[in-house]
């Protein structure tokens, strides 16, 4: 799972927690990460770790439009995976 670089890490971590991610846990994939900024998701089809970083801690130097395009692509993939999971669960319940 990707790292998230943001100017507002508290807000991002809060949004992830509202979206069924568990935040403030020991990282499972990359040891040595700060547990306070690690969020994990465990689903039947999707699981992994997300690491939230303050943008100033590691400025990527990307133009804003490229960063927005990457973020949109990541969100589109996550939305597609979520829809697929929901459809598969509904199909298996029948």
C-alpha cells in the first residue's frame, strides 16, 4: 500500500479511521514506521498498510496537477475495488 504525503496528516488519518481503517497500530509490512501514523485495512479482498506523512517531512516536489492526477487515480482504483468487493459479497449472499 502507498504512503500518503499531506499538509494535513491529522485530517487524513481521521478520514481513514472513519473509512474502516484501523489507525495507530504497529506496521505489518515495513518495520520501523511510526505506529501513530500507520493505518491498516483488513478485508477479504483488500488488505494492507497505509503510512501517513506530513508533506513537509518529505516534499516530493511534484507539480500540484500531477499530484492531483495521481491522487485521483489512486482513489479511482480504491473505489473500483470497493465496488467489486460489494458486488462479490452480494453475489455470494444469494
